[in-house]
C-alpha cells in the first residue's frame, strides 16, 4: 500500500532534483550575466537625464511586482533615444504615492558605442546588482542541492533487489 505512495513521492522528488540541477545554474548564469552588464554600463557608460514617459507595474501570479519605466533622453551625439528600463520594486516604491508615480526624470547610464546594450537607471543600479547577486546565490544553491539529490536518488534506484530485501528485514 505505502510502496506505491512512496514511489510516487520519490518520482516527484527526482523530477524536482533534475529541474533544480538544470534551472539553478541557468538562473545563476543569468544573474551573473546581468550583473556584469550593469557593471560594464556603470564603468564605461555615458550619463544623461531622461524624461519618464510612463511607468508600468507588472504583477506576477503570486503577488510579486516588477516595474518598467519608459524613458526618453538625448545621447552624446544629440540623437534622441528611448527605451523601457527595468526598475526594482524598492526604487519604484520611493516614487509611488497612492496610485500615481511622482517620478518625472531619472539619470540613465548607457553605452554610446553599443546601442544594443540595455541602459540602466543610475540610482537603481546597485539595487539591481543586489537582486542579481541573490539570484546567483540561490541558483548555485539550487543547482548544488539538485545535483546532490539526483546522485542520491540515482544511487538509491541502483540498489540490487536482495540489498533492498535485507534492508527491509
């Protein structure tokens, strides 16, 4: 009776361990890439004052919130540039009063020699790197636990039937 129940649980745990083994390092890699991109923009980027056209609040399924600011600025050559910038929740909360946003201008940093690189809000960069560092740590931890769990569950499934029978008595 319980063997089928426990086999189902072990099967689920195997699937979760496999997802953590793959997804953990992928999340850590994304966090590292994003943090490195922000660092490069802070070090080599040009600074400009941008007008905030509008901000959008995105709500996740479990109540999480993220914000995007649509901004416009003039680059060093005088050309007008615009983009949607990711804003951390902590930064956005400073400028939200009731249902309205009181932020009208932000300082952005961008890479003038690479228009494909995403610009960042200068005052929000450290908060974004903090989020990325957390993602790196959680991803590495999930990957490590997933690998360890996968190894243990693989070894458990490889035991010979007589070893299982001896362990039961």
